[in-house]
């Protein structure tokens, strides 16, 4: 970036770009106003086509100017003061319409207040660049969108970027921002992060406020960060939750015990996924981690429950969007999304109470079973599908979506905090994500253990996919609709 020196040679990879940018800004070596303008310009470039639904250029420049004043007083708001961020367009930003990625919201009023998470970020000095694209109503793990376009996969064009937080992931992967925020109900942070070679974190339900965030399935909805490094995710998670931000270097734990959950999370993997998963387990063993394989019967119970009665997300998504699927603009909804929403009606009417009761029971059992144990498994059991295949056939779309979300849906149902790490590429050249999950409420253990695992997965032979932020000054982007 203009005005910034290169990162010191001794910089540890886990201390990635968002925190480094914050340090450069605090030291006066990087102008946050110039940085914001460069990010706005890059958001309007061809590489970021269909990534943003709206840009907040006036707000970004005002916030960056406020950072300058704090730096001049030697009183930064925190380690991310002046660092740019993007928000999935389910999150309210004052003065901007929240589209939820759907044409049916075209007549909605602009938000009259920031969501709680946006207020927390603003208090920490983060600079809002804009609102990102997503699967319509956040109801798909593929990331396609017929209304605002599908963000182009930054590394494997022609493949889906993952959803539903597609724009947030691609915004980080192409270097518009060093971190972005998505929502994760059934995997909508972890899937796009995995497909785009990034870090994505789903916190325990209720850890981060959902006030001002458009719901999909309120029992399962969460808000989480997408970043390039675990340390950035740890810091941004704390900001979103309104917690004290970690200061200095907290030592990640030494290599210890990880459990591969025998059963539905590792069954029926695509061959390239299975191969890469095996290679990553070998690397972890070589670095001192003990890998055990244990069956978690609750995961089998969840898989059977989904097969027998349907999913909780389907039931609650129908309830949330019933007025849209039966309203005058119903024909505007992408047919595969409308079909999935309508299918949730039967689940809502016949099985919602059963699903809620079973979730409470299974969540308690898995928490007791896991204790402090952390699980390791492929984030997604398949490689990123081809856009053309899923967009051409509604049945292929539905079947592929189920396969993509299988692992993340199971872990969401029992409320496991989960982080996906970039772990090289499969044999067909698609980024591979490795997930760590823990019992409900063990967010910090998951985050800091992931920080300890990260160096193994980021060796030179498996360098991170995400490119650095671009150097050089760009043109300023305009307020409002972006490509």
C-alpha cells in the first residue's frame, strides 16, 4: 500500500496483514485515508466484480480521518484502528438498504441504525468499506446469485466461491480488505473461507450479538470473521463480540491431542479431499500433534435426524421468509432458493418442536462427550463445484448444496465453535480447508489451538492462497451500488 514499508522479514505469518496494517497505521507509517481510498478503488475493479452490493465511501473516509486524529494524539482505538473491513449484506449499516441478496427487498427502507457488530467495529476504529454479495437470503452454501451476479472464484475461475458469505470471502481473497464479516447458520462463513483458501470462524451461538442482522434461522444464526490468518480472526472475533481485544503475543498451546471424528464428517469424501486430509494429518503428526480417531455417536444421530425429518434451518428459513415466498414478488426469487424455502414448510409444521428438543439434548450430550477435546476434519467433503453445473439444473443445485454443507450443518446443529484453516490444495487445484471444532462455549480453545496448528499448514510447500493487499495508489470509488 502507498506510504507503507514492507513487512519486516521477521514477521511471523500468523501475525497477518490486518494486525500488521494496524501497527503500521499506529506508527504513522501508513495513511489510513489513502488506504481506504485504495480499498474503495479495488472494490470497483474487475477482479472484484459482483463482490460488493454497495460501497460506503463517504463513511469510510470520515472514519479514516477520525483514525488519523487518534493516531496524532497517540490514542488509537485498538490494534485494528484504521483497518478496512467489509460486511455481508445481511448486516445493517445506517443509511444503506440491507438487500439480503434478493430482488424482493428492492423497496425496503434504508437501515436507520448500525447493527451491534458494526457499532463494536466502529468503536474499535475499523473502517467500513461496503456491503458484500451473498447467496439469496443467505440460503445456500454455493454462493451463486442471479440478482447481483456470482463473485468470481479468485483462484479457480469457473468454480463456486462458496456461500452464503461469498462476497465477504472473495473480498478478502482478492485483497480488497484484510478481513470481512459474514454470517454462519449452516456453514456460511466456513464454506466460502474453505473454498477461497482463507480462515473463517463460527462462534458459539449467542456469543456475538445478532441485533441488526437479518435472520435466516434464529436458533442457529451466528456472525463470524473471514480473514487471512488465525490471529486476525481472534482479534476480529473479539471486536465483534465486544470483548477486550488480545494485546501482545499470547502464546498458542503446544502440540497436543486432536480427534478425527469417525462417521459422517469423514465418510464419503471426494477422493481429492480425502487425499489432502490424509496428507495434512501426516503433517500434523510430524509436527508433534497426536491424532486419534474416535466415533462421536451424536453426529450419527444428527445425520439420521436430518434424513428422517429434515433440517432445523429449513424449518426456520421458511418461517423467516414465508412472506416473501408467498408474496407478490415471489417470482423474483431464484427458483432453487424458492423451492428450498417452500420445502421447509412441511418441516416447520410437523417437526420443528422435535428438532428443537433433539438439538438441546444432542448439544448437551456432545458437550459432555467432548469436554476439552478438539476435533479435526475436512471443512467441506467435496471440492468446489463448477458454477455452470449448479446453475443449469435445479436438482443438481439442491444435491450439490446438501453435499457441500454436510459437515458444517452437523456441527452447527450441535453448536460447535468451529474454525476452518487453509490447508493447501487438492489434486485438482482447489483450496482445501481443515476445520477444528470444540464443545459449545470453547471458542477461545478452538481459536488459540488453531493458531498453533496454522504454521504446520502454512509451510512453504502449502503457502496461503490469499494474495497480499495491492501496492500502489488507486482511484476512489463512488458511494452506492458497486459491481
